[in-house]
C-alpha cells in the first residue's frame, strides 16, 4: 500500500517483515531510540516524534493481550 502525504509529498509504504517483533512492554520501555527507530522503520511506520511518543506507538502497534493467560479473560463482575 502506497500512501502519499500531501503536506510534504512524502511516501509511506507499509511493509510486513517475515517475523513479528517479539519484544515485551519492558523491552520497549528500555529500548534505545536508535533501535526503536529501526523496529518502526522495518514495518514502514513513522519514526517521527519524541522518544516517549515512539515507545507508546510501538507498544500500541506490536503488543497484544496474551492468549496464554486465561485470567485476563475472566469476567470481573
């Protein structure tokens, strides 16, 4: 998918690497900015913004609820 930004005429292309990143929340919180930029760039995602924004974005994009922990799915009522 090729998306052109009309504001500054940049082109963004989403790329799906062969493997999905397997970092934990703690890994993203401790990851240096250069490595976080590399992970985002590998998937064709934006590397703009400050370090906190990039970490939040990466965690939102790559972290999923674990299906191996049934307690996460129990009704809390």
